[in-house]
C-alpha cells in the first residue's frame, strides 16, 4: 500500500497535506482499494465551516458507500470539481489528481493530532 511520507493521516483514512494555511484532503490508497471502483462522489459546499471529524462528503463505489470526514477544522475553500463528473480519479491517482477538497485551516490549528505515515501503516496492517 502506498503511504506517502509527506502526508498526515486520519484514522478514518483521509490524508492531509498542509501548504501555508490550506490543507488538501484526499482518500488514502488503502481506502480507495477497499472501496474498489468509485462511481459517485458528493463533495462539500464551498464556504462551509467544518470541525475536525465532521462528516463532510459521501463516496460510493460498486461495493459500498462511505462518509468522508474533515481531518481539520476550518472553511472549505475548494473542491475538486472534475471528480464530481468522473470520480474514478480517486482510484487511479488518490494522492494526486484524486484529491477531494481543500480547507483553510482554522487559526492556531495544525496537523499534530493526525497520524504519521508510520502510525497509519500500523492502523492498516
């Protein structure tokens, strides 16, 4: 399973990459593999204020439906609109073009509460 070293991970299988005050969020390689072929994605609304751990999106595959959670608190500032039309990018490139949404992280918040790659590997093994 691909677990990039430059990301942090939520136990619910979202990954997070902090760049400045923006956190890009996606679904881990492990999670997309468990879901199998993604067929539908409902992304959060722009401008929505979210808390860490809040259900913000829904993903459906040929196998099941799952909730996607915000790994950090803040405001949804961007969604990956092409994925709404073709959600298969979650399967083919989960850490690149398959990112889901971006959050402007709440002031004074970081990613320290999330899992390191090593900790996440232990969760999924």
